[in-house]
C-alpha cells in the first residue's frame, strides 16, 4: 500500500490497521519504520531501521509473544519495493 505522502507500507499485524510498517531502500539496504495511529511519538522517536539491525536484534530477542522477523518482514518489504519500482518509469 502507499499513503498520500508516497510512503509504501504494509500492516505487520493484519488484524490491526492502526499499525503500519513503512519500507524503503537506501544504499542497497532495506529500511523499516513503524507508525502507530495511537502513538505519534513512535514515528518521531524511532527512525529508519536497517534490516541487518532487525536481524541482529531478533537473534537476541527472547520474548514469546512477538516475532520481530515476522513484524519486520523482509520478503514483504522487498516485494513492495520491487512493485513500486516497476510502477515508476525509468
């Protein structure tokens, strides 16, 4: 999906449309940034996170109720980035 500001995103929790995961590619790396409608400070306080950092953090994460690799889904991100690139003329 894409919002009016041009950011592409997906819903990391499909049942909760109040949370979006924005994605973009920069210097060969896929970047993620979460937005929540009920917590605008999340966007301001947390910048773009490279996928490599997500993987490192996920490997250290010991919680059971949250899977960072599912929320920060590299496959969805790449597909959205590729789809957006195909829409734009060269």
